[in-house]
C-alpha cells in the first residue's frame, strides 16, 4: 500500500500534477474536493454557500480520514486548506504515506487565481488587491501545516512534467 499526497495552495496545480503522477505510476488518482462533493451531493462552492465553511471543514476532515483509512494505493490531491484544519496535518506522514507540498510564490498563485477566482469560494467577489492580501495571509497562516509534508517541491516556473519528475526523483 502506498498513499501519495499532494498539498499546497489553490492554484498550485495539485489536481493536474496528481493526474500526471498517477498515470506515470499507474496508480489510482483521487481528489479530495471531488470526494467531498460526491459525499455531499453538492459542489464545494454550494457547500460553502449553503452550509458554511465550518460544515465544509468538518466534512473535509471526515472524508480525508476515511480515505486515508481505506486500503489500497492512490495519489490524492488535497484541498488547499486541508492540512491547516482539524489536525489533518498529522495524516501527512506515516508508514505508507509520502506527502509533497507544491510550494508556489504569492505572485505565481495570484497570476493563476486572478483569472478564475469567481469559482473559488474563499476569493470569489474580491478585488485584485484583496485577493493578493488573502493569498499572503493564508500562506503565512498555513505555512507551518504545509511544511509537515515529507517533501517540498518548488513549482514556480515549472511545467507539470517538471514537477512530476521532481516528485518521481524524491520517490526513487
Ligand atoms: C480551499 C481550497 C479548495 C477547496 C475549498 C477551500 C482552501 O481546494 O477545498 O474551496 O481553503 O484553500 P483547491 O485548492 O483544490 O482549489
């Protein structure tokens, strides 16, 4: 059994890299946001709007724990906030677990998120300046939790292939 976890801020490429990595390793690819959506029968955006963030964080914790307790091997892309709530960071390492923090600069994240922020509940409806401020604050608050990962991969100016190769090198 082998569980590979990808964490990092929104826009750091967790889901795309997880797909590429899982194909290369011929492993199942899972995405925590999708698993939560299946469980709730609602999109993440709807969960935030209708039930609020606390409800989302509880569900995120429950689904993450259940997934980690399930047998089998997979690559799992976490949500951007997952490690920072409900002691989820404690699940970032363990016997069968290898975790990677896809680390990006505020500027990289801002450039990626500014074009698609309306789909993301934490930054929807915010101005460009506010978005930059939110990213900076979140990175500051979440840094400790992201750094509980086994490996840190800098992703600024790297392609999906380059990031995947960097992860494979760490696994070799
Ligand atoms: C969140 C990130 C999102 C999603 C939710 C909250 C966060 O996941 O879980 O909107 O707190 O940073 P992605 O990073 O996959 O967009």
